[in-house]
C-alpha cells in the first residue's frame, strides 16, 4: 500500500494553486497609482509655476536694480519651497522607477537578484506548495524521491545524499538542480493585475527527470576521493553526457536543513565543504595544459616543430632557463611534439608557446570554452558560464554554471608570458576540473568536436565548437596513448592495459600558494602591512593574506578510454595534503583514473549489454523503484 501511495505521489499532475487574496493586491495597486498621481501633479505644478513666475511685480517697482528685485516679494518666500518641490518630485520618480526595475527587469538582468531569488518568500511558498518530481539516474534508479520516515511523514529522500549534494543543491546558498528543476521562478509569481482579475498562479508541471549521471560511477568517484580534497568530472565525449561529477569534501543534504549546521558548514574555511571544487575552484593546470598547446599547434599546421631540449630553453630577456622536472631534460635531443607530450617536456612546450604566439593560443582557448584576455584588468575572474550547458531551461544552466577558466592570451602577450603558459604555469593558472575535462573531451570526440555538457538525459547532443578536424583528433589521441604506453602515465595505467583497454591521458603536477588558516577563527590569517614613501614616512596601511612558506603540490590526470572510440573522458584533480608535501599526477591522480576506467568497463561501457551507458529503464523497472 505504501509503495502504491508513493507511486501516485510522484505521478506528474498539474498543480493549480488557490486564487490569492485580492485586498492586498488592490491596496498595492492604489498605492502605486497614488505615487504616480502625486509625482504627476508635482511635475505639472512645477511646469505651471515656471511659466507663470513673476512674483516680484506687485511688491517691487520696476525702477529697482534687477538683483534687488530678485530678493523681494514672493520669490524670496517661495525659493526654498520650490527647491523642496523639485527634490520631492525627483524622489517620487526615483522610488517608482526603483520599484519598476526590481519588479519587471531584475529577474532577467541582475545576477545578484537571481542568486538571491530563492529567499523570496513568494517563490518559496509556491515551491513548497507542490510535490516535486522524482529524479533518476541514467539507468532509472532513484536519486531523489519521496518516502515515509519513521514517524510516518512523507519526506524528500536522497539515496546518495552527500555524493550528489553539490549537484542537487539546497534551499540555501548556491542553487542546484532541485531549485532549478522544481523551484518557482520569478515568472510564476502573479502580478497585481493578475490577482485582481482573479487569475490563478501558473505553476510548472513537476514531472520526473532522468539524469545522465551513472549512480555506480558516481559512487566509484566518491570512493576514490575518500580522504582527499579534490574533484573528478567524467563526460561521454561523443554526446556531452555528464556521467559523474563530484567534489570532496562534500556535505549532507539532510544537515543543511538545520540552520545551525548550515552556518557551521558555511563558516568552515579550512575544509570548505560547500565549495564545488569541480565547477568553481581555480587550480594551476601544470603539464595538463600542454594539451591546449598541442591543439593550437595542430590547428595552425605547426605540429612539425622540433626543438633541441638538451640545453634547456632560455628566451632572451626572461632571465630564466626552463628545464624539466629533473633539472635537465626528460626527453633530450632534437625532439618532436609527440615525444615532448609523451615525456611531458617543459622545455619543448615553453618553446612551442613562444612560437605559437598569443593570438593563435587565444583562438584555440575560446573554442574550448576558455576565457582568453589580452590584459589583466580583472575580466573573466569569477564570471559564470551558463551558456556552456546544453539544458532545458536557463535555471538549469545558471544552477550548474562553471566559473570561467581563463588565461592571458592575445596580441600583447609577451614572450616570457607565453614561455610559462606553454607548460601550464604563469597566466594559465585559473583552470577548473570541469574545464580540463572539457579540454580532453575535444580530442576524445571522433569528429574533433567539443560537445556542450548536458545532465538531462532527454536532451539531444549539441556541439559547442569544432575544435579539431577528424584526422587531427585521431593523431592527437595516438599521441595521448603514448603517455599511457611508454610515457609518464605508464605505471598507473598498467592495470588498464592488462584488462585489454587502450587509453590516452596526460599527467600534471602543479604548485599553488595556499593561505595559512588561523586555528582559532578558521579564517585565513592576515598581516598588517605598513606603506612608506622613499623617505620612510608612513603613507598608509593595508591587510594581506598570509601564505605558507612552501607551495602545495596538486596532482592532475586527464584521460579517455577506449582508444578506438572513447565513451568516457575525465579530469581528476587532487589537492596536495599541505604545503611542502608533494602530490604527483602519475603517482597520485592517474591511479584514480585507472580505477574509474576499470569500473566503467565492469559496468558495460566498453561493450554494451544490460549495463551499457545508453541502456534505458523499462516501464516495469521504473515502477519497481
């Protein structure tokens, strides 16, 4: 009986809300009309007084000097009133315009208003007045549903809870799919004249949704990241399906219902469990960014460049010789792009960056969804990219919008800047795991296309950009395979090769400055800096964040499989345990990618069958959830 009741609870039915009370609407309308009339009367009186003014004539003889006449009569008496009349009229117009802006335009044009719209009690009441639909994974297994608790109350339940907390979101803070799919948007709130006319509230049909997420892969990612800070993003590069996306540490969707627990989570500046590291945290990409340089070389017919790496690379005027991680050269001699990528040669790719130039790098970066700017004036930092998603509504796009990854690239890029960016340092240091997964997906796509990411299973694939030709993508996949079969990822990928799976990848290790956390406050430590002029005189002061003396080493691994027709492409990012403690792409991140590839094989992703990625649940399976 309970199962039957729950089944009917999730059946999509139109939701019709009762007609709102008309009295408050009439009072609001009268108030607005009154303000408009007062403003109009004031404006008319100002115009009339302006044309009829000659107040000094009855009291001041025409023979008096003009400046004296101005000080006499009604003008002297009314001057102050006239000024206040103008001020009041302008204030009334401003208040009315302010109301019109926030009521009619802010929902579409004001990002801050959109971010805080969930706090609007009207929206929350509308949202909570109906049951939400169920959310299933790609194989029809529930990820969000209704069930009875021990007290017999119907509650919203999340079988994976913290594993999908950043994806689903809550009624507080950053929006997620729950608010995007089922929340009442601004357009659902009735206007005053609609209420007066007796119209009911138009609410969306709360239907069920199937996501592209694979519950088994998502859990495998959670297990692999246990005990680490980091993120994993997995795509199907042929369709753009998001197969798994997880950020660790996470939080419990049940805990955030309690305000005290929410505040504690929000104030945890050390662990930052509310931060979605996959979408919204910047990392230095290290050697994984050499992938962008390789794409740029192929796109511009410059993949045939050779360079003798034996003596390092010392660009004129840069004051530094670039070497590989061993202090010399990992691949020595006159090497080509394939050998350089296989052995992750900093020397070769720093040289390649200077040869490609900022404009060519910029053009490739934009095709990959990166922001590429010709200056460092702050543009791109923190901007969200909802347009990058293939989604059914703007609300879904906004809820999962990644922070734009960006670099400095353009006609004003200097040789020294390009030298560092060539191997993933310098002004290429603002990358998210989501963006890096997109980068590897372009080559993993058989046509060299970058597909728009999508998380709703019923969406048809959409192309974001044509990045490479079919032949270029095939050759780049061959080079990436060298990394796993003779290059920096060989050891970690040995179990994958032993299982009969050929794959491609790229390791990366990058250093990042991290703030020192005050154990008493949980906030980054600050220090007071005194500013002095050349004579030593104090001219000002400001606070600066205190950073650890040693850098933190983060580990990356980009990968795809299988080689002949990739159906998974991923980015794995592990934050180093702390300053001075090294994590390496090949040693720490690549083994996680290997285990996820093996898990995908066991689920049928590489061979079809009942567990194949595109297998759809039967109606009976959906009923038996």
